[in-house]
C-alpha cells in the first residue's frame, strides 16, 4: 500500500489498515516535514500555542509499532498507472499494489489586482500558523477575505487580542454554503457584538503595498488600510496528480460508493475525493475531520476484504468566540428551517428541511441536541417541523432502540 498524503485521511487509512489485519507494507508520503497533525486547532485555538502537544494525530510509537513507513517532507511528482509506481520529486520510484490519494486541498486565491500571494497570510498548515502567530504582536488591523468557517474563526481569535478586523464576504450572508439563513443571521450578530466589521456582498478589487502594510480597494469603492491580509476564500482540491495520471477529475478526484477511482487499483479519500453521498444532492466533496476519518476506515476495510459502501452521516463543528456550532447532516437543497429553543438564551438549534424531510440540524452551544440529532438522522427518523419546534417533545425518546 502506498498512501499519498499525511493528513487526517491518510493517517487514519494507514492505521486502520493494520487494525483490519492488513499485513503488507504501508508507505505514507507527505510533503510536510512535521509529524502528522490535527488541522482544526490551527484556526480554532492557534493563539494558545501552535506547538501544543495535542496537535499530533498519532504518537511516534503508533507508526513504529504498526510498521507504517513515513516519507515526510517528500512530494510525489507522478503516478505511473501502467507500471503501478509513484515517482518522487527525488526521482525515486515506489511500487504499489494499491494506491490511496489523500492529497487534501489548498487555499483558493481569487484574482485580485496587485495581490502578491507570497505576502498574504493563510491558515491551513502548521507552517502557516507559525507565520501568523509570529506576527500577532505587530498587528493592529487585519483584513480577512472570506466569511466561512476558517475566516470567522480567525476573526474571533484576533478580536480576543483586540486586533481590528474587517471580513469581506462575496455572498449575501455568512457561511452560506453550510448554514441555514436563520443561523447565518445569528452569526452575523455575534461577530458584530465582538466588534468585527462584516462586509457582505463585498470583494477586494485591488491590493497595493504601502509603508505599513496594504491598501485594499473594495468593490463598493471603499478602501482599507490594513497591516495584513488573511486569505480564507475557500479551497481547491489537490487533484493535479490524479488528473495528470488520467483519472476522472471533477471538483476533486471522482470516486464511486466504495471510494474507488476510475482505476480500480487507486482510491481517493478526504478533502480531495468527490464522492456520491446519500445525505446530499449528487456527488460532493466534503472538507471535515469526520469525512476524512470515516473514508480512511472505509478504504482500509475494503482492502482487508471487508467491503462496504461509504454512507456515514456528515457532521462538522466550528468555534467562534462564545459560539460553539455543531452541524449534523447537510443542508443542500434546503427550503425551510425551524428554531428549537431561544437565541436569547445562547443555546438553541435550527432544524433544516428539504420539503418535509429533515436533512440537517445546526446546534449553537447545545451539544446534547447535536448528539441526539446525529443519532436521529443516522437512524432515518424524520422529526416533523411541529415536533422540532415544540421543546416539550422528547427527541431523545424518538431514537430507535437497538434490536437484539
């Protein structure tokens, strides 16, 4: 087995292979030199310490005891499907019986006049976090391009340091790709309370360097004098290797229900994989820890002779100031939502529907709601809108009991 990628998906797949009884060799190749680490804390807690001991995904001993060979700080230059080999940037070639592509994604940089990508801050890797934290003491104002999870998590952490923040969001609401309008509105209010200036339906048209930082010209004609720009405008899947190898690629590496690519000897998992998902609409690509972990385990089980279709319920979380958001399911194609609880209490959930079918639950500081929602959705229980809105209804009691 050769695994390209040492992020969450690649590591979970390697470890799961041994757990499932795979006895062959496992080589995991990663272009970062650090011990494989968790990415979510980088944007959720990076101000505490980017070198926190909780960051590693697995301890050194796990890899050695599981006989997982790590080739860190190396890149794959080419996949030779005919020879069933990968060629490293050093020129070395490694043979595989089965190849797993877990190359993840990278930040997207929208076209902006005058933007020097090398001088923009990012927060997707440990190296990015180190650069950002090294500059914190000298920052008075930061412009964040993108009002999604990462952009808003960074904004909240910067405001804790009393750094002024402007967030530029192209859409008409925050986190519009993943949240209901009702919950988006709550987060708009939350960030306004924190002192973040949110500029919806606004993009950066041009960037010019000045003596202290940058002058950013906005689409509404306004300008910002800012010390730094943080790019958080979505991601691009790292699918070039797969495309150059002739695999089917469309918004990621296309895979089937078993996570196989158009070449049966190659699988793709994690942020780079475009897969059929019964919880969404059509083929989708998910950027989450849950998806990476569960897809890694799915491929490992198939290689070990215990195949099953990938159908795990998606779930996500985000920490932004005092808000702990948890999402179960996908709101794709939603057309209505129901509030359960009172936002004034700071603890509530939004039940999201496509027609009369419950498709997702968004919970604010309500972890019990989230756990119940995950179990209800996974079991196929359809909570009606009336039941969702009525706080006297015991949703936990609607979870089916296990059968003997």
